[in-house]
């Protein structure tokens, strides 16, 4: 359960950004969350709410965009989304591949401010 | 009174940026000092400490080895590993379920990296959280013991996918627990195609020599790169 410390880092990051912009209010944090980031969406949403209490971001929401894992195939050069995390193979030709192009993201992409 | 609509401003910041920067820093320091760093991840009880004790004992006559061991509580593992004669430091994380780059950095403060050839970092026993944190290591080794079942890689694909090398431990118990080696290898290859996997027993010594040769070859390669 490392989602709490991740939620706290995000809140700190957003609070600093809000400060830099002259103390604006943050309504929401928009996050890209890769399926292979090692972070669980539901646990993060729960942690976020808890971690916001008593901070500048109390009452704000966390908007998560999940990013599926996309792999590159060296055999047929296709980039395809993984059908299952249990099998890293090309969605086009079926060859096994471990070259992950997307899906490891844990990135704050935008803030909704007022 | 004028009301303003909320607006969206682009930020683009990696949440673990601080950790990644520290890890990059550590990696640079390790390279400059010529120390090869191997981290071990696994579920609790899969034999990280036993394997590490064997490695430290057998490697010590040939190279300068040390270990950092992470645990939520107790210094038991460090005490056990210190029997090998190698330098060992315990990192107790309290309630934190993983090591991060800052913990590694702090733990190394009193050590002179120049005096080491190889450093092991034993992570907290956990197959989930450690996957997100880069520790600056050269090699992340994931352990799977035969008693855990062949499908562990399928249940925890992220940690297996982010590891560089696999080690199946307690192979001396394989028959007793009817371990299906082929299925285990297939599952590992399914979530991390191409990963090199060793089978070892810290108890009987089976497979240990081959595994150590692999670790030592990394040092030789490093020396070649540095001098060549």
C-alpha cells in the first residue's frame, strides 16, 4: 500500500504549483496512470481523499486516465495494446515481446484551477 | 461579484520524479565508484536472506561485497547476514512497504563506495510496491520460491516485468511440493519475455555456482568497460 505516499506527493506537487500561480484554488488533479505503474487506481482514489484532508486541496478531486500497456514488436514492428498483463505478446503477430512503449505512466498532466 | 470558471492548466510532472532523480544520482555514483548494484525483490519468506547469505559468504574471498537489507522492523536479517563477514546495514522502514532511493542514499552515507565491488540491496518482502521505485541498481532480481506456486508471475506481472533477472529458489523442495518447473518458466516468460532465470537452492548449493558466475561476470564486464 504505497498509494498513500503517492497521493501525498501529488498533493504537495499541486499545492506548490497553486502557490506559484498566486495561491489559486485547485479543483482537480488530472493523472495519467499506466497499467504497469505498480499503482492501484482504487487504492489511490481512496488514499487521495484521506490525504487531502486539512490541506489546500481538501475537497478537490482526482481524475484518473488509465493508460493501457502498449508493446512494440520486433518481429512485425507493430505497436499494439496488450490484451492481458499475463501475456506480453504482440497483438498483431502474437510474438512475445517485452518492449513496453506505454503503460508505466504515473504522471500529473494537468490541474483544474480557479 | 464576478465568478471565474475553473480552467485546466497543463503541468506534466512525474509523481515519482524526486525518487527517479535521486536514483539517477545514485546510479551515477555507483558507476563512478565501480560498484555493481543488485537489488532483490520477492514476497516475504521466499528466501532472499538465505540466498544473500550464501552469496556474501562465497563472494567475499573474491570481491568486496556489502548488503543493505530492508525490513519493516527488526534487525534480524542484518545480524544473520553479518555472519558472512561482509559489511551489512539494516534499513528499517517502519510502516513503509518498500525501499526508495532516499532510504538507500541515507543508508549509504557512512560507507565509502570506492571500497566496494558489489552491493546487494534486499528490498522489503513485497511483490507490489517495490516495483514503482527505482533504487539506482544495475540489476533487479526477482525471486520466486517453489513453495509459492507456479502462478506467482501471473498474479504479480508488474514486479516480474520490471525485473531484469529471475531466480527460482528452494529448488531442493521442488519434488516435495510438486513444483511444475515448466509452468513456472512459461509464466515468467509470459510476463517478461526473454528474462534469464536461474534455479537455485541456498540449502544444498544446487545452481548457486552458475548464478554466482553470472553475478561475477557483470563485475568483469564493468571492469572491462571502465578500463577499455
